């Protein structure tokens, strides 16, 4: 009987995720005033997925700790949704709902792989959420945030210099240890970098300023390359080129940037054994299946064996993938929940990117528009690198899937990014109301 229920549940979960994904896109195409029904169905589906998965974990492991963890998480999500609704009624509820769904899936998979790490992740998420509640209000009241370009630059470069003294993880300097805690500075540099570029271009887009900003951006990227954190370096490069084009509308800058990228990639391939090894593994992991290619081949096996509906939660073996809880969560989810579920999850991430770019397009102030574009590009490209690397579309870069993968620095930086985007969304409303007020006074 238990086996039958588990087999049935994987089909139910796949269709629930598909329906949630559909609701997200229907919500995007529906006017804000008419989205009440969409929000209701999103709440129902996300909490039903959460309940069903924790029920399966409880049945599979016969341990009441999953029952208690479930109720703590439910209270956390109710508080998140409720506080945002009370403090920021103009915030994007679609973004908030998508964020909660992604965290729910992340908590479920982390609990399935390592209960203690899930409890730690939930604790960090709760503390981080309290901190991020004040961000939209700060951005509304403190207008001088747009004037601190070189302060953001200094903070980012300082963090990266400290990063070079950090701990090496799989050939890259990724973390700094402080007592029992480890911090990934690159996660926060992504945010400070976006604020730096947006603030600098908000002040001026003249050629002289573009040169100065480009040099500072190159220093950020080179420091990450020296730390051999190629995933973060690639994200910063793409984000900078996107923001540069949005600010200046000059294709010549793009051409120069990507030409420089081609030269830098060639040099990195020849200078860094870590980079060369990842490219060789990507080209032919099967000849190295017992060594350096083991991780990616196990990832491909997991995705393929999961098929359309997966083995079912707790029925697969995602623990065979090294570091599945961080770099290969997409593969772990695909094995146990199936391709339909995991693709719907990726489409929810894409929905977030579309919402972010839509918010950016409606911001009148260049600083707000660039911040929204930069954060949206950071988020979207990070999802692409994670999923593409796990599926062997591109070389693995070692970045996490926002809100889903395990990592305190990752969840904190992702929460800050979404809080900033909601700050831009509130600014958009304020700018529109101010413009309407001026028209009425004429």
C-alpha cells in the first residue's frame, strides 16, 4: 500500500508543479487588480506540494522530526507572505510566491539528503528574511543609495581580496572561515557590483566614466579569476556587459567587451589547470568516469534515470552525486521528482527573470532600472549556469541554484536580491503615482 501511494504521489507532484508554473505565467499576463484568484491557487498548490513531500519523508523515515520541521517551515512561510503583504502591499506577490515555492522545494530536498543541514538552512533563511524585510523601506527613504558608487566598488574589491586568503574548495578559493561558520564573499560581491555599476552609470555615461567603471569591473573579474571562482567571474562579466549596454545603448562597447572575453577565456584555459580540466571534463566526461568525470556522469545518470516522473521522493539515490546538495540540486530533483517537475521548476525561475525585467522596463529612474536589470541578469544567468552545468550543456562552474541549493551565503544573497527587486517594484509604483499626480495638477 505504501509503495502504491509513493508511486501515485510522484504523478501528483509533477502535475501540481506544472499547474503552479502555469499559474505564474497566467498571473504575469493578467492585470494586477485581477490576480487575486491566481495568488489563491498559488498558495494552495505550493502548500499542498510542501505537505505531500513532508508526509512522504515522514512515512519513509518514520521519524517525527520531519513532522516538527514541516510545521516550523509552514509557520516561516506564513510569516514571510503575511509580513510582505502588511508592510509592502504594493510588492510583487508573484515574485514572493515564486521565492517561497523555490525555498520549499529546496528545504524538501535538503531535508531528504541531510536533515541537520536543512535545519541550519531554515535558521539562516529565517534570520536573513528578518533582515531583508527592511530593505524596501530603506530604499524608499534613503535616496542617497544611488550616490555611493565607489563605496560599493571598494567594498566589493575588499571582499575579493579577503577571498584570496580563504579556503580552497575543489580547486577554487570560495569560502572564508569564521569559527564554525563559512562565508562565500562572492555571493555578496554580486550585489555590491550591481549597485556600483548602476550608481556609476546613473552619475554619468560619458566615455571617460565608462573607462573608469570598466577598469574597476575588470579588477573585480580578475580577482575572481585569481581565486579560480570562474562561475562568479563569468556572472559579473555578463552582468556588466548587459548593464553597460542598457546605460549607453552603444553596440561598440559590447563588441569590445566580448572580444576581450574571448581573449581572456583563451588565456584562462592555458594558464589555469582548474579551468582546462573543467573544459576537458565537459567535452568527454565518460573517459574520466572513474576520476574527474565521476561527478558530471553521475549527474547525467540521475537526470536520465529520473525520466518524466522520477523515482519518487526518497526512492532515488541522489547522494551518489558528489556535492549534490549544492552544485547538483537540479540533478537530484530530476532523479526523484522527474523531468516534468524539474523543468517546471526552471520555468518558474524563468518567470522570475521575466518579472524582474518587466519591473526594470517600467522604472523611470536610470539607477533603479539598472539595479533591476543587473540583479535580474545575475539571477537568470546563475540559474542557467547551474542547470546547464548539471545537464552538460556547458562546463560546470560550481554555482548554486538560488533558493534551492544548500548554502547560507547563497540563501542570504538571494533573499537580499529579491528584496531589492521588490524595492524597485515599489519605486515603480511611487514614480507612476507621482507622474499621475503631476498630470492632474496641470
